C-alpha cells in the first residue's frame, strides 16, 4: 500500500510520519518539497503529484491555520482549506483511494456548554471555520472513501505551544491573566496521529467506517485551567515558578480581543469515534503531563 501525506512538517504531519509508516510505503511532502509538489497554492502541481505517486491513501495534514490572518485573506485560506481538499477528494474518487482529512470545532458557533456531536448544526463565526467547513462539505460531496476528523486545541512538543509559553511566563512574572470563558480539551498531535493510524487500518478492512468523526482528548478545561495545570506540574517537578497558583487571574475573551472571533464552547463529543473503532481517548491531562515531562527533560 502507498500513502501520500501532505503537510509533513506541521505539528500533526510530523507525528503522522511516525504513525503511518508501519501501514505502508509513505511519501511525505511539505510546502517546500522540490521533486514533488506539496504546495496547496499550486493545485495543478498537486494534481500532477497525486497522479505520479498513485497512492492508495491520501492524508491531508496541510491547512491554513492563521485564524486572524484569514480574515484579511479569505481566498488564500479558502484555496488551502477548501479548494485543494476538494481536488484531492475528486482525485481519490477517480483512483478509488481513501482520503484522510482534518477539520476543527470552529465549524460550530461555540454557543452553549454541551459537547458538539457530528450531527449538530454548523455555523462558523470566522473565515477559518467557514473555509474548513467548505473543505469538509466538498470531500463529502465528492463521494470518495474518506475519514474526516474534527479536532480542537492541538499541541505538540515540536514547535511553539501554549504550555511552553505559560512555562516561560510563569518563570518571569508574578501574575498572569488567562482567558477562562473558552472551554475545550487540549489534544496532542501524537494522539491524533496514533488514532488516525488505528482508524485508517480499520477502515481499509471495513469501508462502512467511512465518514466524519470528532477526535479530541477526554475531559475539558479552560485556557485558565490549562495554564494552572501546566504551572502546578512544573512547580511539582522542581521548576522555579514565580507565579503563585492564586496569581493566575481569570478574564473573559474580551480581555484579549482578536481580529477573528473565537468560539467559547470547543467541547467535542467523541462517542461515535470511540464506539466505531473500539478506542479509548485519554483525558487531556495525560497528554499534557507527558508533554511537560518531555519539555522539562530537555531544559
């Protein structure tokens, strides 16, 4: 089996290179790949690459994720998040190949406090969410065999992340102010990649598993709760944290205005995925604690 992966150098793409390798011959590309094209702003060359590789599975971990910047350049975001995924879906259908794609809780409006199910009405509140929704719909409309995973609050040890920022600020400042009215589940790219490999292997054996699934770590927290967990863990590990536990001050989203509106409710109901694939999604604290151990061991 041949697997073509786009977005290999992103947080998720990096982990997917590890998790997908045992399933078949893996060709992994990024935007700057030379011999083959991984640049989603060159759709004709992307199509040519798919034709040359002739994959059995296409995994799309590439995306336009600059949420605020997308408000100023919606067509660029739409090209990457919707038009090229639609192209990949058409090519997958023509080849009878599978397409694995990733989406986001931003397809919802963020209202209420109930975890979103796959069947809940969608209503994006920013350009990023709208273009990701268009990508989902295009893949479903194309009629190819697909797995679409909606996720949220993704982090990885590779590159920058919220935990690293909190660790740095916690060692520098007496007080921190952190948003407490946005709620979700921090989800590791390693967990996403491992579940992808498990689900893809199952779907290859049972095409009836084709479809849209919510995929996130278990439990929920706010950014404020996330920050408190990070600093408490670091303090217990012997790191000199300057910010006391009661000096992490909660504030609502209006305290940190952004160009693009963020959803307040990023909770995702993952029961469909767990039941379909027989998987358990660990609580978010498990993955973040592992991340912190890795970060602190390096320092």
